[in-house]
């Protein structure tokens, strides 16, 4: 259910539980679905599916309650760009607009993708479908050095259909 989540724009709705039991962004308007709790150090595991080439979504991590999540916290980009040959700073698996993924690892649109993201202090390690796509120390990247180290986890509503399932968060000590 959506009991532990809230819409970024509280007067709008764009997420629901599908008949298949997963969270889906079925219409635009809410900006994103945010966890009720804030997190600092954790492992996030989930699956996502984008059904169309060019579809856009993302995971907001250590995000603020208000303001630009992808600039104060950061965004792990999710795009319908499985045919991409070389990753960019705005393609799937990137730290949005800062670091490209290490490689293209997303499955074709319409298929479920598995993500695991570990955040521990300044460290980010992320795999997509079992392939390492990020392994970085934020303290060593000027653009990321001063980003939040504690915040919400968000599922982005970027005006395209996206589905999420098997969302698990393990808090690290």
C-alpha cells in the first residue's frame, strides 16, 4: 500500500497500487512519491519498469522535502534508453546531470529492471541488473561534496508511465 509514502505536491495524485500489486505512476501531477521517513545510510533494492522508449523517471535519494531534489539530494536517473550505446550524465544509472553510469545495463523497455543502491556516508555504490553502474565517493566530486547526507527517498513522476515493485530498504548503522 502507499501508507508510508506521500505525494510531493500534496494536492495531486499520480501514483496508485496496480491490480498486479505494484506501485505505478499512471498520470502526471504529483511530482513524485516520497517516503514518510528520512534516511541517511541504507541499501535500497527495487525493480522498475518503463514501457516506452524515451520515458523518464528517477529515484530521488537523500532528497529534501521541498526544493529541487536532484540538486540538493541527488537523482539516480531512470530512462527508456536501453538502445543507448554510451552512457551520459543524464542517461539511466547516472547521478543526474553530474556522473554518467559506468556502462549501459538497462533492459529493453517493457521489462523489469533490478536496482540496488548502497549509500553509506559519502559512498554510493549502485548496480543495475547485477552490473556495477556507480561506485563513487561524493567527497571526491566537487559537484556532490555538499549534497545532503540525510533525506527522503522519492519515486519520480516525470509525466511518463513507470512502475515499481519489491521495494526494500535496509538501514545501515
